[in-house]
């Protein structure tokens, strides 16, 4: 059992310990796993290295066994390189990174399930390009991973991070909330802004169903990583601008759980509804 089961408790603990949010998450994690802060930091740094290495070694010629995915990350890279991107280099790089990581997962490459394999592209697609754009040291990105982990921990405890349980809102939605809080950390925002960014990101993806074509984590999963990443950035930007979620973070998380509970089984990873039930998906 974690020392916190709500975002409010996490923020209060951070106040009580007089530690930044990332350090609070790390402190609780170390106590729970009987490891030192240095060991914990090294383990988190290793996760970031895996993200970087998989991103770097993406092969645009590779296709998944099903043939449903592969190559889109390369198309996006080429489009960005052409200078024709409307959204600019940062968002373009984020889109490409999310596609690349999702495709790597479909091609059985090493990924970091943060919080799940299906949503593995969101955090790296936000952290790596934003870290580069802001010229941040590696340590800052590792700290941001702790912030993301803290938000993910609360969502897992209060609601779910499983598409089979609560739909894609629990996977891509949770990853987006985690990434939004992480971006606020990268930009030096307050812990309240981090929590608020998570709420803004999660509420924007509330109700998202889990409908993988053929039951494979490829369509629509890979492209949903893109929306999860961009949604995280916009939520963080709003939060840093002082825009608040009218519904507090914990209530948004609870609402996500309730929406998940109301979702029919056909829309919870069974591949019986949504996009999985379309004629094209059925006739593939
Ligand atoms: S559609 Fe389902 S399997 Fe795909 S990422 Fe979303 S929750 Fe995961």
C-alpha cells in the first residue's frame, strides 16, 4: 500500500516532507522497495535510457508480423525534415516519436510500459523532444519520470491503468496525465500545476474506448499515442498559463473509473466493438 492514494495526499505529503514532488515519490518508492535514493535514481535513469535507445534505433523499414503497422514514424520524420509541418518542429518531433515507439512495440522491440505497453509512446514522445527543445540535463528528465510515476500510482490505485478494465482512457488517458505532469516539472512549474495538468489531460480523454483491431496492440493504439502526447503538452501549457481544471484531479480520476465501470465489455479490449467491429477491421 502506497503512502498516498490520492493526488491531494501526494501533494500534502510533499508539503509535510518539505520535498519537491519528484523527490516525495522517490522517497516513498525507496521505502517501499528497500532501496537507496541512488539505486532508485539509477533504475529510473535506466528506463529513460531504454526509451532513448529504442527511439534512436527505430527502423522505418520494419513491419509488424500482422502487417498492420510499421513505417509511419519514418513518414513523419520525412515530413518534418521537408519543413512543411504546420505544427512546428517540437510537435512534429513528438508525433514522430510517439509513432516510432508504438511501432517498435508492435515489432516486439524493447519498450517501457509506462503505464502499459499499448501506451508506451506517450511519455518518451513528450520527454525526449521537450528535453531537447528546452536543453535540459538528463537528471531533470529522470525527475520528471518520478512525477509521472506518482500520478500513475494514484490512477492505478483509485481507478485503473488497464484497457480491459476501463477502456483506453485508462491506458492512453493515464499516460497522457502522467506526461502532462512531467512536462510541468520540466518547465519548473509548481506541484499544484503538475496535478492540475494531469487532471486537464485525463479529462480530455475521458470515455476513450479500447477497441484494438484483431485484438492486437497496433490499430488504433499506435496513433492514439500521438494524441496522448500532444494532449499532454496542451494540458501542461494550459496549467503553466494558470488555467485550472474546474474538477479536481482526484475527482477526474474517480470519474474515469466510473466511466470505465459503465463501459460495455465490447469496448474493453475484447475487440468486439468500436473500430475493431468496423467492416475494414473485420475483413482485414
Ligand atoms: S485501444 Fe486498448 S489496447 Fe490499444 S492502447 Fe488503447 S487501451 Fe491499449
